[in-house]
């Protein structure tokens, strides 16, 4: 219990330091704060932050002692006379043995602390929801095989529950990382890595590909949406439903334009002729707050600009510029935004 | 029997001055100067690339550079600073000073030595030639497969990068063999292993590491080249290869490469601190053997770059323990260096400033290195700016400050002129300030979730302020380097610096026993050595007789 109290005290200090840092940061707009490993929102990320909190203060202690000795000797032993010859001390075995043992002890303590937290990390219970996380240049595909859902860039999870992730890649190596919810796991072609994600409170958590993966590595972002079980269930039902039929004239024209253009070669919209597998599944496109690797907000003008010339917004993206008239673009935007 | 009194005739008179004398030289000192100046030119290029990148990252969503160009720049910045600057400049200093320090007339294989240098220059030109056509590698200095495979990196940049690195690897191996044979065979009488200057010790350990590590990188590079050019599938999943194999081959070389870059700087520090403290190094044997320990352990830690790749927890734990263990011999060195200053009579000249700069900054890099070995913490900060901060505290705060200590210490020997002291101190303070402003915020950015190798970042993530501070700091570093270039130009190129004389610092080791610059044959007569500090003993015969000999 006392050890627990000790750690809690460390956290308070860490929070003060973080708060001081945060105060210097211009007010965030899209997110509550930086996607920092130091503001954990899951059990795993909290265990890692707690370990860091202890390590941080050990590091500060080592830093202060060693730099202190250095600064002291630099000030204290300045040359006084040009002819001064100090005592010619060649060494001292007992002293040197002592300062060989001292770092060895500190390092041993760190190892034990780490092994202790590694034992408790990522104990994945059976019978949890499973999601296949598939890295693509430069977006994320999320498949829920048990629920029959495929979506992109926004990973929905129920609050409190641990969700098992199977991490894969179809092209180069990526790395799945949502700092507030835990450490990163690489997505490597031919290797399936398993990890788990969980959020203690509802919210949107920002993440990003962490392994350099080519031209648009910077805009391969992730949003994790953690919602209360009922809201999650509602989301699941919505995602399982077939794509909404276009309700107004523009959307209907947009659907026609979409189905008769190159779009269907890459994108799937369930229940329509569009069955492409290269780009993100668009069946419930408008239910997502962002698009193109969670880089742009799903808004009519953003979407129109994107369809008009994807290379202008995200140079290097694999989505080609498709020859469409302005009317067609606006209609396709209307159609896509109807796919709730 | 007649005694030969005339010089033996040369088979062909080699040019003594002019450009041809530099092209054809096999003198270790001239080759050392070629290495050092070429490496420094690449340092300026690599630094320029860094400044351009910093401009792009000053604020969120800037469009100064295209993603393609940004990715090329960080790839070439890393490649340049590691392979074309830090490694060759330490090889250059070793080339110049190892033979002098051990009392030899040249390296064991002078022609091989010259070849080693020319390979470096050509390797650099090969890699940079891509800028003429836009074919520049853009897969990071780590060149991870499958991104670096033809399918994902279609332009010729990666091929030029591979060929360049292969040439550099060949050069490194030649240099390593040459240093080992030189130290083994050409030591002056009395220069026992136990009396070798610590910079020579560092060069020996570094050379052994180069010999064992470089072939692994060469294997990786050749197989990648075969994949790209001849369609083999060593790293291609579709052909039964494994993309992860590259990471093992690459890091088996590239982690030891960190020690290949830091050990020579540690060697420089171990020369500078005693001379400017007027004391012997504290614990010669501990300092020497801790280099050996670091060199050995350096081969057992490569997978700490791969904690997030899904290797088993048992393997992760092994590499964590090995990585942390390196902190022990490293800590020993730091304590011994501080103890060398302790009780000394510190002579505050630019070499000492930079040596202390090395110490104070390297301590930070060492501490964050131990933190990164902690597997779960690494899962969070791996591939973030925290790592970029750490590596710059080791390689810039450590190696580069150490290299500048070496340059201020030895350039007077190489040129015969002293650099201006006040400009040297200005250089130091600007660089220390700029360095910390640039790289300390990187740790915070990593802890705020910013991944590395991103050409831009969104607003509202709380990363703008620290990036702005970092960019300002980076230009201070640029200014500091310009102060050095100015000082060098005025003091040495225009020869307005004070005349150095043979021994401006009251040095301890044999390079100070000859003129500045030394004659082609180094020493008129090969000096005899009776202790670790032959020159100090000459100046202080009485104290030497009492203490020095008792300590071997």
C-alpha cells in the first residue's frame, strides 16, 4: 500500500510537470490534448506510464548527481597559477570498483521493475472482440470478423472492454500506435502480431503510423472511438446494415457517376457493383468523421477537393485523379455523404 | 663493410606540392587531412539538409518541401552524418595521429590507406549524384525492406545508396585492418600495450568492431541489390523471403556502428581531459578495458531496435538486459573522466570546453538510452522524437562535441597554427545553447506523441511550440558552425593564427614530440618510451621518477 502511495505521489509531480508543459501549448482544437503516453486512458498505457514515472525520477537523480559532480569539479579545479602541478593521482581500485557497482545496482533495479510490469502487460482474456488491423499505404483497414464489419481509419471499441488486435500489413511495414491507449506494434507483411487495446473512458483518441512507410507516412493517422457499450452496439448495427439507398436527386446522380467511373475498381460499397478491394470500404463512409488516413475532416468542401485532385491534398497517395466534371464531383460528394 | 651514408634514390620522384601531390599521396598525415576535410564538407551538407528540414517542421501543416523531398533529405541527412561525416572524420584523425602517438613513421599499408580514402570520396559522390536526376534514396538511413525494395522504391536512389554504402564498407574494413596491423607491428620501442594512448586503444577496439560488424551490413546490402536488380527475393514475402531479415542484418552492423562512432570520440576525450587537467587519466586500465567491454556488449544489443516487431518476450528481455548492461562500463568511463578533472589544474582552452561539453551532453544521451532499453517504455517512444532526441545527444552531444574537442586539440599540430581562442569559446557556447534548444524539445515531442520521419503534422496536437523552439535552436547550431569555419579560414587557411610550436598544450603523448606539422618521416629518430606519458615525464623528471613508473 505504501509503495502504491509512493507511486501516486510521483504521478502528482509528473502531472505538475506535464501541466507546466501543457500551459505553454496553444489551445488544442480538434483534440482534448496532445496524444501523449503520459496521459494514459487504458490499463496498459497506465502501467507503462507508472513504470516511466519511477524511471523518470531515477533518471533525474542520476542526472543531478553526475552533472553535479561534473559542474562542481569544473568550477572548483580551475587553474590558479600557470606553474601549478596538481597531485598526480593515477587511480584508485576501490573507488573504481565502487562506481562500477553503483550503476550495476541501479540498472538491476530498473530491470526488476521492468520485468514486473511486463508480467502484467497485455494479458488478453479470451472471448473478447477481435479486430484485424491491416496497414495499407497510407490508411488503416479495420475488420471485425465476428461482427462482419469492415471500416477504415476509425477504430470503434466499447469502453472498458479489452479488444484483441491482429496486426498485419499488405505492403510495407507500418506500426499501429495510439499513445494514450498503449504501446505500438509493427504491422509487418507476412507476420501477424497480436496486441490488445482498451479504453477506460469514452472519447476519441488520436494515433498515427509510427514506422516510416513511404511518401505519406505523415498522413497515415488513426482515430480510436471508444463509446459506452450501448452506443457501440448501435454503431455495430449501423455498420452491419447495407449501404443506404440515395434519397435525393444529387445523391442518386452521384451514385450513377460513382458506379460508372474508375472509383469501383478500388472501393467497395456493400450491395452495389462497387467491389474493389484496394482502397477503403465506403459502405458507411459518412459515419466516419475523417477520411484519407484520418487526415481530413469529412466535410463537403474537403471531399470535393480530394476527389478533384487527391495528389494536391496528399501528394503521393495511391488514389489517382479521375477525370470527372465539377457537377459529377458534387454529385459524388452528395452520394458519399449520404452513406451514413 | 661500407656504411650507407647517402639516401636511397627514389624510383620515381613523387610530386611534393600541388594537386597531384594530394592525389598520389600515401603519407598517413596527408591522407588524414583528406579524410578530415572531406568528412567536414559532408558535415556542412548534412547540416544544411537538417536546417531545411527544420524549416519545414517549424509549424504544423507547412508546405515548404514536398513529402518526397523531405523524405529524401532525412534519408540523406542520416546517411551523410553517420557514414560520410562521423565515421570518416574519426578515421581521418586516427589516420593522422595513431602512427604519431605510437611513434611510427606511417601506417602499415600506405597504399591501402590511400585507397580507403578515395573510396569514401567516390561513395559520397555516388550517393549524391542522384540529386542531379532526382534519384535519391527516400527510405530512411535504415532502408527497411520491403519499403526499399523495387516495388515500393522504384527510382535509382536506393541503388546508388547501396553502392555507396558498399564502397564505404570496403573502405572501413581496409582502414580497420590497417590500424590493427599498424598498432600491432609498428609501435616504438617501449610502447607496450599497457602504455598505448587511450585514443589508440579506442581505435583498436573500433577497428575490431568494424571487422566483425561490417560484413553483416555488406551481406544485407548485396542481397537487397540482388533483389532490386536481379529479382531475387531475399526480403520479398511473395518469393518466400522475409522483410524482417533485413532488420537483423542491418542492426547487427548499425548498433555496433553507434559505438564505432562514439568510441573514437571517447578516445579523444581521454586524451584531452588529462592534458588540460595536468594530471594522468584516472584509472587508465578501467578506461581502456571499459572500451573493450562496450565493444563486446555492443554486439549483443541489436534487437533493442526491434522491440515492437513482435519478437518474443524472452528475446525482448535478453536484449533489454544486454542493452542496460552497457550502462555499467559507460558509467565507469564517465566517473573516471570526472575523477580526472577532480583535483586537477584545469586549463580552460577550447579543447577542454568541448571535452566537458561532450561529458555533460553524453550523460543525458546515456540516461535516455537506458530508458529506451526498458521494453514497455520503448513500445511507447520507439520511432518518436524521443528517440531522435536520444540519438542526437549521443551522436551530436557526444561524438560531434568530441570531434570538435579533437579538432581544436590537434589542428595546431596538423597546421602549425593555433585557432583563435575567443572565437573557439564563442563557437562552444553558441553550439551548446543551440544544440540543447534544438534537441531537448525532441524528448518532449516524443512524450507528446510525435512520431519521427513525418514531413508534416496536424495543428492542435500541441507540437507547434516545441518545433518552433527546435528550429530556432538549429539555426544557432548553424551559426556556431559558421564561427568555426570563419576561425579555421582566418587562423589556418590564411595562416593568421599564432604559431603553435611543437607542443602548445604541454601534451603527454608522442605526437607533441615532433614539429607542427610533422615532417613526412614524423620523427628524426624513433623515440623510446618508458611510461604512458613520455612528454610529461620529460618536463617533470623528478615527479615522474617518483610516481609514474610505479603505476604500470
